[in-house]
C-alpha cells in the first residue's frame, strides 16, 4: 500500500483533535477510494456515450430521410 501526506490548516487539525475516536486516516482513505470510483465510472459512461454518438447520428439521419417528401404526399392526398 502507498502512503500519502495531506496538509491541512492548523485550525482544522485542532478541531480534528477534539474527536480522537475518529479514524481520520481511514475516513480520508475511504473518501479517496469512493471519489476515484465515481470519477472512473463517470469517464466510462462518457466514453460509452461518445461511442454511441455515431449510432445516434445515423438513426436521426435515417428518420429524417424517411420523413422527406411525406408532406408533399399528404398534400396530394388532400389530408393537409
């Protein structure tokens, strides 16, 4: 396991000392792990969305092409 050093203001350290029962190191470790997982998941979702953008663009183009000329057909049939 790797160790890191975190700098905090003196007043924060004094406040932390008021709660010696709190495992501050464990709290910081857990917080970092959770945030790293959140960021990794967010990046994974963004990557999937970018990969799907080509399919989305294709489907929009296909839908527009299928609607092209539909207005003229409805006008000729007297429906508009």
